[in-house]
């Protein structure tokens, strides 16, 4: 008999870790957008040197929330305070489980008094949709992300969504608008006109560069995109493909895919019975060298992901008691790991070395081979001191980098080892072939890693959360 829901899937599997480690889902895909327009190196360096157009129209869900209880729903489910959440602003929204583990995160737009839009990955949209049914007077409409592999089918969305970013982004924006555009405060919304169409805007920054996120009805996708590319030509604007897009998070420091902390709490059994047997949570692929028998060891709290400043105890919310019991000073903290070039060279050479060890393939520029990635970080004595969570290559920094959470007593500048590859030859994931593990040297570095992003962050910006 076919499993009916997530709880059914877990009960039949018996071991949640083994279920997710051997998921056949594969790596997370940025769909529909071409992998490259020129080459990913040129596209990546454009957001640091000129300007870039990111196409975010397909890889995130949109959840439209309206009604008199909409704000109460968000307050009850998010660690964020909504006391000063003004119409025409946005915030990075983070819910946690009753145990305090992060469910996910995304951008929450307040477009009118009782009208909000959540944009991000599926786990938060699922969480909000379930809780909306628990006595809230709200209306929801879900616009699912585009299929990972559309195989030539025509794909459409409710909205297109672009970002124009980079040192020359504002020149592009003002040219396409036909006049000056007010540089409102970060995460403030507004309007501009493109090709005769009024579109919504959000002041944003990708890897520290200034710019705008813009969106409008999908029917005008081609018209708007063509107008931006034409206006941006003289300023060196590059359209970014799917390969380049994932690199921005390595520089800006946002960890995009924590494992939703929903698999264990008895209190969440009704939620697991509500989630489908084919849901994100049921098919999510765990990858990496860190392996535990207990799925709880993969849960991450807000401080471990760099969201500690978002936690506000001025309201009651799911997980509040668990977070209040946590000592922030004792938690792991978010860092960037700069991988040793010689060790990375060994990984890259492995596929063409007939006498060498066969290591897990290190793809460029995104080396992740699961949806939620967990590689062990060890010290000189082999003790586990943290988790490496997202790995790839930055053409701007000319380095292999990973975003990680690490013990609080490990200083910046320390040399550590990241264990690359899975134990015992690897799991049964479609992205894995039999291999040996390799301990890669890495230097503990700041997050964001990009100097431009760090300088902007210190000046009051926040990093991008659009992947």
C-alpha cells in the first residue's frame, strides 16, 4: 500500500537518517533558467565589477496570505517581532519547531495591512499553510516553484521576479525607469516603471552590492527582461544563469538549506500526517560526511545559522520556551571556511588520475550533492567541532568556500579539516558514486566572506536570502 503522508513514510522507513541519506531526489536544482548565458565566471564577477540580472522567477514558492488574522499567524509562528512591521516593508522570516530547530527561512513582504507574501523554499510555506488551518481567519494561495525538470513543457508562474545588483546597478535602474529612483532604506518597497509597466520594488543587496528586487505579473516577463538587458548593455550588465546564481550565497553568507526540524516532536505528529508522502520533507536528500543515528543531530537553532538577532521574546510563538532555555554564548556560530587550494586541486584532479584515490566529485561552481548538506569539521585531533553546510567556488574570491557553523571557542584564522565525501563508500543517492573520504584543510574566516559584503553589512545591510 502506498504511503499516505510523511508520518507514514517515516514509520515504514524505520530510520529517518537512512531514509533521507538515500533519497533519490538528487541535488537541489535551479530550474528553467539556462545554466549559463556566457560562462559562470563572467556572470559571477559582474555583480562585483559592473551589474548583474538575477532571474528568481522559478526556484522559489510564493505563498500569498491575506485576511484579518494574517499578522497574528505570522507572529505566532515566527521568531521575528512584528511590532514594527510596516506596510511596504519586508523581513527575513524564520519559524522554529517546538524544540527550537529552524524550519527554514525566506522573505516576507507586507504589501497591505492584511496582505503578505512569503517567498522562499517549500518548508516554511508548508508550515504556514498547516498552521493557517488551526483557527486563523486567513486566505492562502500557493504558487508552487517551477518543476526541476520541465522537459520542454511550457512553464508559467503568477509572478516574475528579478534582481538588478552590482556597483553599476543603480545606473541601470534609473535608465530603465527613465529618471531618478529614490534610494529608500534597505528592505523598503516601492515602485518603478519599466517599458511602460509599473512594477514593485524592494531595496536589496546581493553579496553586499546595491540594487533592487523587482516583480510583476508573469505575462510581462519577456517585455520587462528585454527592457532591462537593453538598458544595461552600456553598463556591462550580465544576465546570470543558474550556475552563477548559487555562488552569491557563498559570498554573502546565507545558508540556504537547513534540514526542517519536524521529524521527531510528538507535538508535530499531526503536521507530519498533514504533509504529503511526496513533500519536500519526505524526499529531501541529506548529503555529506556527518552521519548520526539521530535526526535531531541535524537540527540547527537560530544562533547556529546567524539568526540570533532575529529572536525577539516580545511575543509568544512556537518554540519560544525552547529558545529561551538556550544560552546564545554557548552556541555554534556561522563562519565561512576558505578551503586550501592544494587540497582542492587534488579533489579536482581525482577524476583524471588513474592511479589516485577516487574522491566524491567536486562540481564547479556548486559542489553540493544533496538538498541539505552536512560535512563534518574536525580539529587536529579528529574531534568534531562543527558542520560545513554549503560548498562551492567563488570566481570573485578565486577560492573554494563553504558556509559552516562551528564551536564558539574556535577562533577566526584557525586551520581545521572538512571531511569531504561520505563514509563507507557513500550512500545510494543518485549524485554519489563509490568514493573515499578526503580531509580538506580550511581556514576559519568571517561570514560574509566577501569584503564588499562585510563592509555593506557593517553599514547596516543584511545579506541576501533569495536562494
